[in-house]
C-alpha cells in the first residue's frame, strides 16, 4: 500500500448499534409508564366494583348489620390485585364513601356511618384486602388444581382473623351487647360469608387462568 493511501481503520469490536439501543430505551420507558397507569386503572375499577357489590344489600328485620355482597367485593379485590393494589382499591372505596357518595350498604355514605354499628366492618375492609392479597400471592407456586382451595382458605382467614374481630368489637360497643352476645350476632353471618368466600375462590381461579400475569406480577 502506498504512503498516500491510509490503512482502513477497523470498527471497534465493542461498538453498540445505536438503533438497537434507542429502541430498547424507548421500550423500557413505555413499559415503565404503562405499569403505573395499569395499576391506577385496576385500583379504580376494583373500587367501583366493591361499591356495586355493596349496593346489593338488605337489612333483615331485627338486625343492625345488613346482609350485602360488600365483603365479596373486598375479598375479590385483594385476591386478584394483591396486598398493595387490593388494599388501595378498598381504601379508595372507603374514602369515596366517607366523602359522602352513597356507596356503602343500603346506599349509605358520609362520615356519619362511623357512628353506626357497622363502622368496624368498614374500617376492617382495607386490612382484609391486604391480608387476602398477601396470602393469595403465596399460592403462586401451587399446582393449578389447588388454587381455588387456596383462595377459599385465604378469604376465610381474612374474614375470621380481620373482619370479624374488628367488626364484632365495634358492633358490641355501639349496641351495648356483651361480648358473648356480640359474637353470637356476628356469627349469624358465617354461612353467608363462607358462601361468598367460595364464590371468590371460583371467580379468582377463573380470572387467574385467563390472565396469569395478575397472579405472577403482584
């Protein structure tokens, strides 16, 4: 090669294609933006669903606590969304109701419900969603055939360990019942709540089969 013709300079072996780098960065950015948006949508939708469930309610004669599908909505939100998003969804529902919208059982709303006999149940709902969500997340590695049973157990545990103690304690304090009387009054709802837990298990298992990411990405 002549002195007038410079040697070709080879491209560095560790060069990174610019187009690939830009596309990766854009994809990661879009994914990062999409995740919070999806979370907000799921939380808001679940809060609205709990409100609809609460409106399916009636008050049996002689009882101070209405029968409703409220607990069903709360437990399903926690089971499907997990502890964090499920708890936020139910908390949002509670805040909206306390702000005055008639989204509680029997179409009630406003801070005045906190003076009633059902206040303990309402206050227990966000924690119940967190508990059932946390428990269901632990089921991710179970065989699929055991998932409905696991969700049912999680829903029952959240109801018995969280909803009943807080709800019954406030019920007794507001109505003047003794501890035994308050427990007996709360136990009346046990068969109804067990049926709701069973429906939660069936619905959640079906949703997880259709959308596995709801269980894998909590």
